[in-house]
C-alpha cells in the first residue's frame, strides 16, 4: 500500500525489513518477492542501477526455486526497467519472455499487464498498429477475468492507438511520444 500510494520511503523501509526477515528465516520465496518489490520501487525512485541489480538477484532466486510465476513477474519488471532506460528491444524481449512463461502457468494478471506494457512501448515507438494489437489482446484477457479497472485503462490505450494510427496513415510520420504526458501509474498500471 505504501508503494501504491506513493509513500516510497515507507515502502522501502517495509520491504527492507521484510527482506531481512525472509533472508534470516531462509524463506526463499518471500526473499525473492521482496527483491522484486524493491527493484520495482527503485525503478520508481529513479535508482535504475540498484533496481537492475535487485531484479537480477530476484530472477536468479526465482529460477533456483523453479518458480515460473515469480520469474515471469520479475521479467516484467525488468522489461519496464529497460523501457525506462530507453532500451525498447530489450524491454520487448523481456516482456515477451514474461508473457511466454505466464501463458504456461495461466497467470492472467501478468499476461494482461505484459500486453498492456507492450502496447505502451509500441505506442511510444510510434508503431500504433502493433500497440493496438497488444492492447486488444489485453482487453480480451481482461474480459475473461472481469477486471473493470483494467478495461478503462486499456480502452484508453486502444483509443489513443487508433487515433495515432489514423494520423500516421495520413502521412504524419513524426509524432512526439504520447507517453510523455501519461502519468507514471499508467506505465506500471
């Protein structure tokens, strides 16, 4: 809740205490999740090197436990980190790998989230049709799990993609990044 409400210092304190507890108690799953949450938190705070290090450590820990869901979630966070760094191809690769793992375990939350993030990345890259494709994939999954909150966000992305795709077809090839005005919460939904 601290993280979602923007109280990042309180969130950091909580996750650090939790990480220490899980590490001392040898609770590997909790430890990996704490690393994952800290990596996400440091991404939000702009400490991208620290975020990258924590997410990589979380990934190794999840892989050692053969926890495909946690690995997929960490890959999603890594994809977002690459996106924030402007490494779009690495972001797409990481997100597609997260999606592949999630399809095997039917982790609908990650499948939806990854498709929405792919839509935003392709939107930022100016590839509006591909962005719309991923957004529609997310919407199909959202309808299956009946997640009203995600429907509104995703429909907004589809509308933006549709408008920008039609503008692009009219010959305007250079359009400023539409994500510059998106609130950060949309990027992490």
